[in-house]
C-alpha cells in the first residue's frame, strides 16, 4: 500500500461508547496530523505529532485522545463523544520543516456519526 | 478567529468558463499558500501552491494570483471541465511551523456540461 490509509472509513457510535480511529502512512514522513472536517467550515487542526512527539494540541476536548506509537502510525481514541463531534476526521502526513515541498498528504478520512 | 477567509462558498460555471476563488488572510507571517482540491469521498490533495516572493504561478489550467500588499490570493481555473467539479480549499501557513495549515472554509465548484 502507498499513501495515507485510514480505518474505519465509517463509524457510528453512541455517546457512551469507546472507539478508535487508525491512520497509517507509507511515505516515510516525520509528521502526522489529525484534522476535523465539518460541513461548510474550515478544516480544524486537532493534533500534530513529529517524530512521535506531540507538538500541538489545538484546545481539543479530552474526550479525544491521540496516540502515536511510531512515525508511521497515528490513532485517535474516542470516548463519551457528543453528537456535535460527528464529522469527517482526516489524517495527514508530511516530511517536516526544512524538507520536501511542504505538502500535506491526506487520507480519505473516517466519517464519524455520534448518536 | 478565522485566519483565512474564502469566497464564494459555491459557484457554478459552464464547461469552458473560468472559475475564480478568492482568499484573504490576516497573519503577515504566513509564507506558504497552497490550494487543495477535494472530491467527494476523498481526502484533500494539493493542487498548486505559491510562496510570497512571486505574484503568480501557473500549472496547466490552474493559476494562483498573489497580492502581498492586499493580503489576498486567488485561484483561477481556466477552461473549466466537468472533472474539475470538486471542493477547493485555500490555506496558509508559516513554512517552518510543522505544516500547521490554516484553511479557508472551502468553495464547492460545479462545472456544467
């Protein structure tokens, strides 16, 4: 496989459930990101990891918990979510500052619906 | 506070026409301005990008115009084709900030046959 792969593509969960989103990149990049995409709104940066270390938490509620065990994998653990958390969650990766063209490579997203 | 403002929210253009999308930004430290294209069911993909040392960049039918003094940049799609129907996002960042892009809200472009 190449590029950025996200699983699952669709997820429906109740407000008391615990679930996880997974992202894997096969590009040899150093930085990985979680973005939230809601209809008619800008993509919202949630978390940034570089070399497995979290370098950005954009005031995200604690019900979202990221995990980056290595430079190729990124998880977003979800618990006690609210209906307004329903959105498309996008994972992205890039080479890192000073390298490459600055391009972010996105996965196809995980469509989350919270009932 | 939205750092990048994009307009229009949507536009419909006939095949062969010109699509124009505008963006404005506030932070003068931004030095990297990409445009991303997103098709339904897919993630955004980089279309074209510009840095503020040039006023225009062209790649095929896609052109970015950049006005540093006005803090504005725009995407022109020439000879629009039905395959160009997608949502377009402008973005801006400080290049060495680990790619923390600030995105516009997106423009849905529909090209009619």
